[in-house]
């Protein structure tokens, strides 16, 4: 493996970070596509209701690379998902949601020693912030605050979906730790 | 670093989200009285109809045609050409402030009037 790190070369370390970030961006896009195929709208027929699986890749980029990498993964995911299977409106709504989720993610990351939450709490908070960001963007886009009516249901759904994503993270992070150690890096 | 095992703080986060959702829900669940149906299109045009009078409204926005039905004090999008069909799947709305959004068409169907006009904006 050409990118196997020795942990000494700053240049090689930069390439490794770039490669890992790109891999997480690819994972985020694949999970976004998977969500398009899942008929969650049949159960909760509201615009914007999603499992939020792509957030899993963003959170992994946060803990294995950096907050900047997480922002890059989120931005690449939102942009490519809109280009491949979205619309300008869905891009704006996704961007608003992703920005909200990222703001809360950063807040939790910077205060992680004080807050002492697991990935479950982090993921649920991000999912709720995603809903708030999305509804805020929709209010601006459609010029009415009436859309806030969707928020209670979206918040309850996001608590469930965020918990699900968090449980997946709690299960997958130990496996990722093992894989990461093989390539000479670990959680930040 | 974040833990991979459930922590008490996780329960606090989930409880705060649920409390915020329930508080918002309580504020928005106020019944309508003598409301109106306000339909706003992507180009900014608006139309108002009494909620108490049954009628069907056909409209076109961003090349998408929608059929909005007002019947028995309820409003629903009966038919839409939009790709996601979220507006149709939202079903009927009946309270002031309730809203149906068709994001691809840029159409918002809203019930105004009644006691909760303030939050409806």
C-alpha cells in the first residue's frame, strides 16, 4: 500500500489525510444514494425526512481526520448528491441542514471533554440541528415561517434516526480503530 | 474523545430534543376557526380561498401542475407532477398554520386565520 504511513513525513501525512478524506466523501455519497433508494417517505411523508446515514461518514472524518475534513466531506456530499440526484431546491435545503449539523458537531467536538457524550448523543444532536437548519432554509426559500409546523415531527424523527446512526457509529468505530491502526493513524 | 458506549449525557441530549419537539407541537396544535387557504407559487403570486367552501384549484409552477382540493374544512394536494410526491403524501391539513410544501414546484399551501395566525406568520 503506497499510502501506508510511517508517521514521520509531513508530506506523506498530508497525502494520507487527503486520501482518507476522499474515501469518507465517497462513502458519504454512496450512503446518500442508498437513502434515495430507501422509501422512508412512505412511513413519514414529510419533505426532508431521511435516515441521515451520510452523517456517519462526516462524523468518521471528524474523529479520524479533522473538523476541516468533516466540513469538506459534508460539502462534497451535498454538492455531488444535488448534481447527481437532486434539484437546486434540494441542494439549498441539504446545504442548510448540513450547515446546521456541522455547527452543532463542531460545538460538541470543541467541548467533547466537558460534555462526555457518546457517538449516539453526538449523532442525535447533529440530526436535530440538521432538521432545524433545513426548516430555517425552507422558511427563507419559501418566504414563510409557516413551515416551522414541520419542525416538531422532524425533530422527533431526527432523534430516532440520529440514535440509529449513533448506534451504527458506536458499533463501527472500534472496527475502524483497528483498520486505522494498520495504516498508522487513529482517532483525534 | 467521544465514547462508543451509551453515556448519561446521551439521554440528556435525546430528552432535550424530545422536549423541544413536544413544546413546539403543543404551540402549533391550536385549532383553526374560519380560516383561509393561502396558496403561494414560486413566482410570488398568491391566491386565497375560504376553507369552508369546497373547491378544486389547478395551478402550475416551475412547469409542475398541482391540483389542490378544499373539501369539508380540509385541504390536500390531490395530484402533482413533481418527482418526490411529498406534497401529495403529506395528506390533508385542517388547522391554522398547517402547511403543505411542494419543494420542486416552489408551492406552499397554508391555512391562515384562526387563533394561531401569529405563528403561521
